């Protein structure tokens, strides 16, 4: 029976997610519905449903938006071709791309201009990776695993640089970069790591709790890269770990033999969902519920302007 619940800190919303959600809410307040949003503004199904109920319309492409309408670009960033097509359709755009993703885009373009072959470490098909690949598609190659890094073949004499998706596993990415450095000793990277502060802090918080719990729950949606990486981090620490969207997915044999459960949340997960999971345990006899030691997060980003 689960008697103790440890809630990780930090957890949940990061500054980029707060900025993106507030951008859609502000657009709805200022302009009224409908406000079109390209893809998911952040990767959380609860957030999407709440914004849709207020009048946000989520579309796959800027080409699905009526000419002249207002379009919000999601936090994960887009390729330059998206801006061009939006302009051709006369769309008013608000770019809610996380500034930390924008930083990676700028690095990729700079390396390409300087005639580097750019290795992007990331997950194929993820919205952020699609946007970053689009910054310099002729100069960029995607690497997802250590095995791919070992097998990577690049033109002789071509300078090599790397950038990374912002929501990766810190440890897995370090392993891939180490292989790239061994294969290409002169490879250069960004002046500051691309994996964002929130991803790093949330993974560190999970690592800090695995020795005192039997199971870790990550509250987040299946499409959230950083939420999935938290599950990987917990499992790498030797405990059972599950990704759940909310308390409705709890039960079954998840907690068999467990006395202590750790709870965390991906960077796009509302705190309300975490508290609902905590309440589920409290209603079933958990008598000790406390937060882990928190690292400080005081990051905030200015809202984007409409263009």
C-alpha cells in the first residue's frame, strides 16, 4: 500500500510554455475567437482542450488558415518556409516559439553560413526537430542515437558542428556528443548547452528522488518529449516509471509492492493535474505527502509581438 508520496520540485510548466499559453489566451482576449494555432501550442492534451473550448482552432498547417486570419505559431518553432507561406496568405502571425528554441535555430543558421555540416541531435518527426532541420536543410543531418553517431559518414574535409533538441535526455545526449567528438575531433558546438534549463532541472529532480521511492509517475501527454525523457530518467535510476495524463489512468498493478511513490510532471503539464494525482493517493490512504528539495527557477520571457 502506498503510504508516502514525494512530489518533485521543480516540475510542470516552464517559462516557454507559460509564454506560449498566455500568447493564445491574450490573442483570444484581444481579438476574440477564432484564433488559429499551428499544431499543438504545447504538447499537453488537457491544455489543448481548454484552449479549444475558449475558441482556439488548432490546424496542421498555415495553409489550413483562412486568408488574413490571426495565426499563433507554437512553442516548438517552425522552419522559415512556414513564415513565407503565412506571409503569402496575408496571415497576421504571433510567434510563440520558445526563445531557447530560437537560440538553437540561430546556431544552426550560423554554423551553416560558416560552411559547417550541422549534426542535429534529436528525435525524428518531433515538431522542434522539424523546425530546426528547416533552418538549413541542405547542411543539416539528424542523429538520434549513439549507434547512428558511430555510423555517421560526412564528406572528408567538411567542418562539423552540432546542435541539439532542447528537450532531450541530458545523459543520452552527452553520450551521443561524446561519440561525435571521438569521430570528429574538431567538431564545434554551441557556446552554451542547447538542452533547456527546465529539461535539465526536471531530470535532476527525478534522479534525486529515485533512491527514496519505489515507483515514479510522470504526469504528461504521450506526445511530450520532455515528459517521456523523465520516464526514461526514472527507469535508468532503477525504479518503475509510468507516464500518465491524469489520475484516471492510475491503478491496476502500477503500485504493487510499493510503499513510496514519486510524482513529477513534464514542462507542458498544468499543476492542477499534478494535484489531482496527489489527491488520488491521499484518498486511498497515503499519509505522508511532501515535496522534494527544489532548485530555483526564476526564468521568464517577454510576450511576443504580432506581425
